[in-house]
């Protein structure tokens, strides 16, 4: 998985555990795609590019630490894989035919419910 995508997933899961400064720096750098210089210019003159980078790196390390301890993203991704496989299996059963309209409707509802579980 792409590093940026993984970090943003970690942020989605654990972002509320960060300080406001950590959240702001992370969002500006990773979500808004600002450079270190652009981020530095948003702060007062006492903030260096290095201190912004250090804050971002510490924040990334903290997010990785949370994931190491709690594994919420890993569990989510595993559940997503299983649900995607089940939905694909349901679609294959429906496309193979030999089902009445009621069975097809029931399977489509199950597929929809499964997709809604992790959204």
C-alpha cells in the first residue's frame, strides 16, 4: 500500500489522539500537500522548516505506534477484503442465474448491508 495512503488511513483512525499542533501540521503536509516552506510561512517567524519536519515525523511515528499497539487499520483492511470477497461471491451467484426474484433481492440486500458495514 502507498505510504501516503497508509498514513492518511492511520490519521483517520487515530487522528483524534494527536495534539492540535500535530493534527494541523499533518493535515497541511499530507492532506493539503503543502511544502515545508509553505507550512512554515503559515506560522510566526520563530518556526523553522526543520521544526515543522520534526513535528510531522514525530506525528507519523506516533500514528505508527498506535497502529502497532491497536491494529485497527490492519483489522479494517482484513475485514474489507473479506467483505469484498463475499460481495463478489454474491454477485457471481446472482449472475449464474437459477434464482427467483425474491432470492436475488435478498442477496442484493445482503451485499448492500455488507458494503455499508465498513463505510
